[in-house]
C-alpha cells in the first residue's frame, strides 16, 4: 500500500481556511466545527463556505461576504 504524505498550511488570505496537500493533490478545507465537507477546489470556495456558515449562526462574515 502506498504511503500518504499530508501537509497542512494556513491560508494567508482567509480566516479558517487551510490548504491540504495529499501526495501531489491540493485541497482547500474549512477548519471549523460543524463544516463537514473535506475538500474544496479553490481557496475562495472554502472562504465562502466559512462566511455562509457564520451568517447561518447569526455572526458577522469574516472573509468575502458583507452583511447588508
């Protein structure tokens, strides 16, 4: 069985977003409780999920979205 190499790096642009590299593939994930999907294709997509989750909890978005 092949050995997996996993490396996590915090995003420099967005809060609660982590870049995960597994072997040669790169995924973006959300580092928060309550968000269950493992990987997103882009850093921006993961940041939008964070903002939508916070809005759903009645808090202010921290990355891209703006409350009106």
